[in-house]
C-alpha cells in the first residue's frame, strides 16, 4: 500500500498527539511529536537560566543551538518514541505547566524553528509518517497528501489539559491552565515566523464534542480515501 505523509496541525491541547499516535500505530507509520522538540528546547533554556518570568536571553539560546541534540527513542512499552535531550530522557520534564508557559516564546525564535524544521523535513523523506505540530502542513510538509487542522474551544481544551495534569499529580488550577491555553493561542497565531494558520487544503476538525474513538474513526476514513488515490 502506498505510504503518505499525514500532517496534523492545530491549537494546543486539541489532542493532536493522541490522534497521531493512534494513526501511526494503526498504519504502522513513524510518529513524530514536533511539540516535544520545541518543549525540549524550552526545557534546555529553563535549565540553563536563559528564560524565566519576563526574562528571555534569546541570543545565548541561539548560540547554544549547535549543542542541543534532540532524538526520539522508541519505547516498546509505551508504543511511541520518547524525547531525549543531549542523551537524557526528558519526556516527563517537558510536559509540565512550567514548560508550557515558555514553549510558545521559544518557538517564536526563527533560528530555533529553522533548526527543528530542517530535522523534521529529513524525518519525512521516506514518507509513512504522521507528524503533529503548528506548521506541519504549511511549512514542514506543504505537499503532504493529507492535512488535518484540529480545533476546540479554549475552555474545552483547558479542561482536558487540567484533567491530564491533575492525573499526573501536578498542583495547578483550572484558571492557570486556561490562561496558558489562551496565551499560547495568541502567541502561536501572531508570531512573525510560521504562525499557526489553516493550510488552504487542510480538513478542519472541531473535536469539542467528539470522543477520541469518533475522531479516530473519522480521520482513518480520510486516510484510507487518500491512500486509495495516491
């Protein structure tokens, strides 16, 4: 069967990664979570005191980019690749609300985007890949055979994220998570370099009232339709 590139873009906490993992497992494709890559760079910046509060030393972060090595290592127990930063598994560390508060600011930096987009393009050379992020269908793979754009209300997304963090034991309030979602939406859609927009040929899915199973079934049908004509 012909392999394709599936690009999944959308706002934060719309379940892009969950859908992408489901598709990759079903299709036996490679899954790449580009958000994890930006989160890892944000975590590096935090760990090295380059970003905190209203302070952001972009110049030093840019200079440090050659020293930042990112790699996905497959975890058979989980069924997907975990994020490694300079040889260290940082999957847990990069999922905190603290990293979420800074990741969009780090992702605004053109030099950071350039480095990561170059790596992402390389990953998709042989197709058979599901990649999710903010600019996959518009910048990384503008010729992807299938482009999905996921959205939901800010309140719905904040509640999902809040529930997820609570289950992990993170001490956060719903109001804090909602503010993070709204702030990230603004930064992601207003940045100068590769802002979050819907590609002209993307299929928009509002999953505010869809279950994961309903969403997966609907998108898998789209995949099968595209593969048949590829």
